[in-house]
C-alpha cells in the first residue's frame, strides 16, 4: 500500500520509494527505505503528516503515492 492509505495513530515501515528524487529527500530527513514512521495526521486528498524521532514532516499527496509502506510490527524476542 502507499502512504496515502496510512491511518493516523499507526506506525509503518517504508518499504520502497519509487522516485529517485523523493528517495534522496526522504533519506535526508531520516525517512528512507526500511525506516519506521508514525502517521500523525492525514488530510483527504492532501498531505500526510509523518513523525519520526520527534520530527514531523508533511508529505504531499503526489509524493505520498510514490512511497510504499507496510504496517510496523514489533521485533520478536
């Protein structure tokens, strides 16, 4: 699923970023592939607000479509 499907209050892992420019920008913000992020809020057909390490970032709808995520699961053990 892509980032537009994220539900506020849930934690996700970024699985794949389909655009090189978006990938570089996300990595600069510490939100690259394999990183976990928290969905703070989501506007209908608008930005998704993500949180990570006390930092919040608004991701526009077009960019959010290019970011594939999966629900975060705590490590076992």
